[in-house]
C-alpha cells in the first residue's frame, strides 16, 4: 500500500508543518497536555489574548480563563480522564476568557483530543464572540423593547376596558350608599325598608363588580395554549442558550440529563421555554456568591403515566422557610430587584398545559423546581 503524504515526512518536516499551522490558523489555537499545561500557542492566540507564545508555553491553560471556568477547568479534565464523561471535548460551548490586560470576553471554545501512547493531547480552538454577542444583545434588547411596548399597549387597553366595565356597578354602589347615609337618621318608619332595599342593591352591584374582575382574571390565567408535539431536547438547549444572554453569571455550568423515552412533549414551545428560562435564571441568581455553583437540568418519566417531568436544580443556599408556602403567589419574591411575578406566570403556563409545578429542597443542598408536561405517546400502527 502506498504511503500517505504525511507518512513520507520525517520529524523535522512534520515540525515545520506544525509551526506553519500555528502561524496561519485563523482561530486561536492552543495545545495542552492532560495536566492542562500549554505546549503550543498559535500566532492568532497571541493576538487574541495579548500574550507571547514563548511566555505561555509551559503555563497552565487556566490563565486564559475567567470566573468559574478557570476554577472548574482542572476538575473537568480530571473527571474526563477518570470517567470519559465529556463536558466540552467534542461538543463546544461559550465560555468567558481573560486577556493579558485582565479584560474578560466571551469565546466560542471547541476542544479536540488525541491519545499518543499513554498520554493525551488536547487542542483548543477559540473564536472571539464579543462583536457577535454585542449585536445579538442589541437585537434582543430591541425585541424586548417591542414586546414591552406591545404589553404596555395591551395593558392600557385592558385597563381602559376594565374601567369602563367597572364604572357602572361601582357608581351604583356609591349612589346607593350615599342615599343610605342620608336616610339613616330619618325618623320616618318607612325609611327602614327603603334603607334595606338600597343596601341590598349596593351589595348586588358590588358582587357584579367582583364577577367582572374574576372573569377577567380567569381569562388572563387560562389564556390560549397552542400545544403540539415538539422535541424536548432542542427546546431545552435553546432555553439554556437564551437564559445566558446578557447575564453576568452566564459562566455557571448547566448540565443536561435526558432519560430515554422522553423525546417529545405536547407543548407550546415558546411558553415552555419561558418557564425553563425563568427557572434557570432564578437558579443563577441563587448561585451568585458561589464559585462552585452548578445547575442540573433533568428530564425523565413522571410518576403519573403519560407525563414527563422537567427539573431544574441548583447547589445554592436553598429556599427560605417563609417562602415555601407563597412561592407561586404573585408579588412573592426574595429579590430586592424582583417583582415576584415570574413563578406565578410559570405556574399559570404549566397548569394551562395540564401539568403541575412545585419546589422542593435538594437532599445535597440547594433547591429543585419540578414541573410536568404531557408526553406524546407513540401511536399504534
């Protein structure tokens, strides 16, 4: 069998070829050993990070990382060598890197591996995402502004309609009560019956006003759910990506565990994504002060037949005891900057889908939020 062109090259020729790759590869390229020590540093990496290759060779690659990614890098590599479980290798993810001047910026990181005898070599390719994320963030902000304007318009219309509907019964209540006040001191014995009728009519109109509010609340809570069969894995992946946009804690790792047989659910994808995003962001807020913060997103078969359970867990401080009973009520919050509507909206969405949502302490510390969705059942052929 004829030799390949690479097999005809001797060691010096291969070295020259490798050096030409380091000089010309467009993305930053860094080669490390299994201990995370840098063996090679490309010219593009020099430009990206502001270090010279000569200064970085022999240094730990964690110097190029920031925040939790720096703290967790060695544990990722160690876990991979022990178990073979991949966190980044062969998958790619967005992480936060640090330049020589201390500037922190987002990169798209892809890592490949090569085993040479008993040793491992890891090759990382990195691309600066600063401009791309800035453009995406601006688009997100513009979309949010449009949605906010649309919601304000809808709220204004609803408030106007509500005021119109409530005006008549509340005016009647006021008139009956004013008349009753004027008659209460009258010595005329017939006034007592008139007073009773006026108060009865005021009560009727007050009940009518309450019915109007209850019907409106029921309509808003029930809403319309355009549920159809959707694949669960990409829905969750998109929710994770969206939850990290414009977040100062986007480097908190989110591990996904999908059980077999939970491929598709019956849902309005946008609404359920909003639920998952809200739960992940709440978990991120709970982990603000933890360098080892981690979130686990699980999907598995529910105890109730025909349902799938989705669970978001964190290793944070857990839920205050006083919040346990009121978590899903409107305006209940532990955040100084929060309105306390997120979990209430999540509950409305999940229940509109026919599922349930609840919170529980995590046995190893932290909190878990768990909700259920109807599963698409396989049809008999």
